[in-house]
C-alpha cells in the first residue's frame, strides 16, 4: 500500500498564521502556547522531542461530505471507531474506501468555551492511499 501526503501543516502557512494570530490576540480561539506558538520552530521542536505527543489514526475513509457550515470533511473508520476530520488539500485525492493516515496533536484552548470542549486537534499531516 502506497500513500500520498494530501496535507502538511508545515506547508500551510496561512492556517499557521491564523492560529498564531488568534493566540497572540487572545481571541476566543487562542491556544495555550505552552511550547511556543503553533507552527513556530520551538513548537515543532517540542513535537520532535516528544514534549507534545503525536497521535496517529489509520483507517478507511467511509464518508466524504459537506458539514453544516459547507466545509468538506471525511469520516474515518479505524479499530471499530469512527472519527470526522476536515478535508484538507485537494478533494480529488480522497476516495471512499481508501486508506488514510492522520497524524495530529491535541492543544488546549487558552479560554476553553466549556469543560467538555477544552482542546483542539491540530492535524500535522494527512496521507491517503494511492
């Protein structure tokens, strides 16, 4: 099985800038800068050194759809569980029934909107089966 990297946070400068701006301006979407701003060299170093743990989901794409905000997303079935992810990159690279691998980190909000919604998954990369 071969995989193609459909998305890379490191190459998504626009998204990184939005996350950093939200944190610097202490907006409602500000993230805890425990290890520096998301996407900064200090932040990437903390990931490489294991100070920020990375989680990997590997499974099968079981649905591709628009969410209620008309944003494309896809559903992954992995180990008997399903999870939904924003579709990043070119939609044509994603296929129903295809394999997918997602690496992500969980980062706490500086001002959590609620106790049950206190963190955000930040996708580092998405690889799809070719």
